[in-house]
C-alpha cells in the first residue's frame, strides 16, 4: 500500500507529521507501506525513508527539514501514478499499489485532485471521494450543502478576490451586515492558515487582504459569542458512526495555526464536558454533516457551541483530519474504544469496501 503525503499547500509540514503517525501505526505483518512524497514544487518522489516526526510543531520548528523535501535525498526516485484502469496502482518507478492512504492536507491533495487521479487509476483509497473532498475543502460550497440539509450554521458571506480588488468599499458594506466580530478565512485551506478575527473595519480590511493571499474565495462569518470548540470523529461509508465528542480549549483567543501547532498550551478534553443531550446532538449532527457532503471513510466534524445560549453550530467537515500528536480524530476514537492501529485497519477496510462496491456499477449501456 502507498501513503501519499507532503503536497504543494501551506499544510505541507502538518502532512509530514500525519504521515509519520500513519506509518508508525501500520502493522508490518499486514502491510508493506510505501512512502510517496509530493514535494512543495509538486514533484512526486519515492523517498528512501518515510517521515518520522509525528509532532507538527517539531516539523515546523525544524524548518530546514521541511524545505529539504524539495531536494534530492539519498535513494530518492521520481514517481508518478499511472492514471489508467488496469494499471493496479502502478507507479512509473515500477511499484504497484493495492490501496492508497492519502495523508495529505489542503489544496492539491485533500480537495479531490489526488482522489480524482486515484479514481482514474482505479485504485482503492482511504477517505472521501472526489465530490466530498472538494466540497469539504471549499468552505463556501460546504455551507451551501449544510444549508440545503437544514443544518445549523453561522451567517456568512462569500467574497471573491477579484471583487475585493475591484471595490473594497462595496465588499465591506456587504459583509458589514453580519456585524462584528467576524472571522475571515480562505475558502480552500485548513489548519487555520490565513484565518483572522476582525473586531472592526480596519481589522476586517486586513483580514480579507490576508485571506486573499491564500485563495480566490474568502469566507466571512459571523462569530459565535463566547464559543466553545467541539469536535467529533466520523467513521464509515453508507452507515457512518460517530465517536465521543471532544473539546479544544485553545491557548489563544481562538484555535488558530499557532494555537494548534506552535504553542503547547491548548488543552484537549475527551470526552467533552457537555451534557448527554448535547453529546447526542453533536453525534447526530456530525453524521448528518458527513452525509450532506456524501462523505466516505472518515472525517472530523467541528462545531461551535455558544456558551451562554447552548446553541450548537456546525462549523466544518475535515475530510482528511490530522493524525499528528495533537490530532483529535484518532484520540476521540481511542476514547470510544478503537485504538490507532485498529483505526488504521478499519480505514483501509472501508477503502477496499467502497472500491469493491464501485466496481459493481455499470460503465456501459450495452
């Protein structure tokens, strides 16, 4: 089996740590794991060894280690997946793959692009398909899907980069109806990269400008007052299950990139200290959100819980959740009775099951 990691996005370093955790939890008696790294320049290589640091903070702090993925390492070989059915997951380097585990975050990997390539190659792969991956990556499209299913979401506006460049004042007036404070995010990015909280118009202008550096689509959301960060893991295909929920108590005002990967003060609480009724609501909404985007395999669903009113909002679905040392997806399943090695086994089994079902579909009218 192959484990794909790295990628061209701002989440490259986080992906290295996720892949390292996957490798460390694969049973060598059952799997011959092949590392497949996508460098920051987009080149695919078969590295001489898989990544070893499971802490995103350590990978980020190493700095040079991450940038070194652009360079040839001893024993590294160029690789390319042959995108045709019947190739059995063949790499140009002559390596065959029975199943692929994409441990890659952000654009050009988590957004349906790699999934589409794997579909063309007709190879089973862990996680969501092309539609769910693309929808789960684009926060604007995701909210449309949630809204169509009647799920509780925060009020929001989608801003296009060219609209912002053309008429800042008009955009500011449009999103101003949401009131302050606001959260501003690149639509197609994760790990809280490029996210800002704006308390007034000056901060809003700076926040939109920052988000536009990362994406052509920007999401501006009304903030949930005094919100708690609640998360829930989902596992399955046609009959998904939800884990016990967890809560993140961030070290900063909100759970931004630094609070996730740089600071060590953020505290995970598993299970989340919420009522039985709230726990049931979180788990039901997690499955509903997963189904709303046509999810498969796995996802982590994030919520915002208003501390004063107790109202719960679906924030987003992460179709390839982090597997780093701070990754909540595996931690919540461990608290639900499924440890990391058996979780990986289950994800691979779900990938093979979904692929087998797709092979039974007709591809011809004759």
